[in-house]
C-alpha cells in the first residue's frame, strides 16, 4: 500500500537572532515592542515575508501577500534580547522544522534596517533629507550600521545589474561572468533578487572556492517597494534594505568600484540612466569607474537597441563612459580588474575612502524620491529641448514609474483603479521609447516568462 507525504505550505516557529541584532539594549527592545501592530509593523511584516519567500517563482507582490495573508510575526522579549514568533510562514524557509541559517540571518537584517532607518535616520532629526549632503550621509550611516564598510582589503566590489526575468542562456552567461570575477578575487553586489542578480553571485562562489577565498562577499541591496517581487536569492550573505529606490541606487554607486550591466528590462533601463546621469556630470569627469554592458551573442541585438536609444536621447557622449562586450566573460572580468586598479589609485591620490565614494557628485535630481502617481508621471518632461542630464533624470523617473506599475503593490492597485500611467513627450522621444518598451515586452523582459503582459503605461506624443 502506497503512502503519500503531505508537505505543509505554512510553518509556525520561534526564531532567535543570528547575524544581526544579537544583543540589544533595553531601550532598543522597548522601541521594537512599542511598534506593535502599527508604526513599523506593516513595513517589517512585508519585508520579512519577502525574505521568507525567497525562491518563489512569482514577481507579483500582491499574489504573495494574498497567499500569505495570515502570516504574522511578533517580537517576543527575553532577558538577553528578542526572539521572533512567526505564524503561517512559507514552509520553504525551513528544513525539518528549523529555519535555514542564511534565511535567519537575512530575516534579522530586515529587522535591523527597518528599525535603524526609522529610529536613527527618519525620526532622530540628525538628517535633513531635503539636503543632498545629508542624504548621502544617511546612505553612509545605513551601510555602516549594516557593517558593509568594515571590509579592509583592496577595492574589489563589482556591482551587477540586470533583469530578474531573463532567458536561460542569459542567466548562464551571468554565472560565467561571475565565475571570472571570482577567479580574480572580485566580490559581487546586486539587487539581491533572481535572474541577473543571482547568476553572478552563483558563479562567483565557484571562482572564490577555486581560489580558496572564504568568505566571499555577496551583497544584496533592496528597498521595501520591490523586495516582495524580487526576494533575496539564497546566495546573498549581506542584505541591506534601503528606505527607497533613490537611496538604493546611490548606495550602489557609492559602494561599488565597477559595474556590469546584463540584459534586463525597464528596471535595468532605469539603472542605466541613473548611472549615466551621474557619470556624465562634469564634476565626475575625471573619476574612473569601469562600466561594461554585456551578454551572450544572442543578446547583441538587445544591446544595440540600448546603445541606439542612449545615443538618440542623451547623445554620443553616453558611450564614452560605457563599454559593450558581447559573449566574452573573461574580458569583462579583465576590464573590471584593470578598472578597479585605476579606482584604487584615484582614491589613494585623493585621500578618499576605498569603501564609500565620497568624491562622486550625485545631483539632487537623482536623490529626491520620486512619488509615482498618475499626475507625477504625466508631468515628466520627456522633451529634447532640455539639457541631457535633465532628460536623463526624467527618463529615469519614467522607467521607475513603469517598474512601480509592473511589480509594486501600490502601483498595481493604482493602475487597476485609474488605468495606465500616461507619459507625454516629443514624438521623436516617444517613438524611441515605444520601440524600446515594445522590444522588452516581445522579449518577455517585463514579466516572468509565460505571463501575459498588459502595459501599465500609455505614450502620448506631442
């Protein structure tokens, strides 16, 4: 007689800290407990559920929240600190009733960042978040509190950007690049999710292992609005939750010593325009910062489309700060290795930190949080009769709004209530934008393969 084993979907558990917040003052405990069901609790619950849901194959945040609508997490006081009491959690976070060690570390990283940002960044009064320098200081303090700035060896952190919904061939290519980076003792920082955010980390673990480098750094930077759609992949061993997308992007460019861009969709386009808007600032002309756009041979047309869009919007100057390398993982890693040597020498000559780039100027237009609404999307200036850096800033915001409408719960609900966002601009800019976005849709770069994509935007040509 055959018997079947029923694997539960939900698990209850009580979890002790590991990796972060292992000891707390009484005042800190009081702040945690006083958050109760209001205050920080909804944000903490949302981010905690995302971490526990790592490995999910959906990028629909609402689907995750609906499936685990009975999920609950409470802070329990103990003499030595706190524990977390969890009910109806995703079973994939446990093995034989015990939470996976890496998942536990990430869970307490969530608690650390949510509490620290609320108490020390937002409520303390120490940071005037309307001032550019104060915003940069806030980014620095969040990263320092997460102990990301403790690294003492030579600069070696390569930021990798790219889509969470990419083809198998593209994913395998990201692993090959990560492997070559790992062989050269380079660490990896990504947006921490699946696809092009996971592949480089996975490859780097093998390269590091072959070179007997332990432990490697696999840094994941995320933010509350997107973490449910892109939960941390299992390789991340340093997770940081930044308060919003703009501070997340600034953290990438302040922490990283070089940057690799893999194929992606609209989120990757947002990142490219953010990066170029900073690197093309005259104040940053002399700063070395290697940037490579790369993918397998099958992605050559994709990168040609990106190149054409950049040249026709920002101008030929955009390509002066980028290199495109097709189907050559070792060359990508060599460019990063050589480029980071230049970064190290530049930082040394100018007495700048190896771990946090203070000298890089980030224009306030790239620091101010962009609240995505139907009104704010429609008022973006997508016209060619403005300076290139201003057009780049508004294109970045347009792409950010489309990401919100695609995968973030508030954006999805706003689209359901009021219809698609409208983007208004010059016919030439709108035609190029239409070609780019249509290409992303045709290549299934907006959603996971197999999902039918309904555009959350409408382009209006003037």
